């Protein structure tokens, strides 16, 4: 019981009651979200200024890094003009700014997304060599990508329809 009193006295600057503490925590969360949005907007503006061609730029926050995707407008428009249906360009320019350190779960998710994206470009599935080359674009070195692909195969989350090509299950 004495320990609780000492904890309460050391946290007295946070607020005296549980609802005050909750309100302060909510304020901090709101401020953190505003700061994240401002940071994303700043990155978006800087990238947009530097890209030497017209494109749609999107910025997402992942941990302490910004994932940036640039889809060339002309390419998107040229393809859209030829089809009545909505078209998604699957080969935009992607790069990461900031700390790319990821845990294994994030690496697996990233490599699975990469396999799914690349698979759309090839009839036979995603060529392993292309996956390994593009893994660098998402901040993953070749050996880590190879390791994650093996784990996905072992777990049955991807398979090889033919040698050196992958499809998600």
C-alpha cells in the first residue's frame, strides 16, 4: 500500500483523478496525431517539389519512416483513357525516408504485398528474382528477403506454381 502512495505522489503533476488523466492522455494523443499529419504533409510537399515529372504522390507513416509512392499522372491518364473501368498502375515509384528498421512481422507483410503486386504483372506468378530486386525498394536487403520468402513458403502463405515463381495462397 505504501508503494501506491509513493507512485501517486510522483504522478501528481499528471492530474488528480482518473478522468483528468484520461483527458490529458487524449490531448497528448490528439497532439501526436496532428504532428504526424503535419510531418506527412511536409514530406509530401518536399517530395512533390523534387519530382521532375507530374505524378500523384502519397505518403504513409510506418513507424519512424515515411513510405512515399509516386504514380506518374501521364502514365495513369494514358492507361485510363484506353479502358472504361478503373485502372490502377501497379508499378509506381516507391521509396522510404527515415528509420526502416522493421520487426519480422512487418517484413513478412511487406514481402507478401510485394509478391502480390509483382504477381499482377506476370502470368506465371511473381518471379523470385524480380521480388529480390524490388525488395531493396522497400528497404529490405536481399538476404532478408530470401529468408522471409522461405518462411512464407514453409507456412504455406506462398507457393511456387513453377520453379522460381511465387503466388500468394
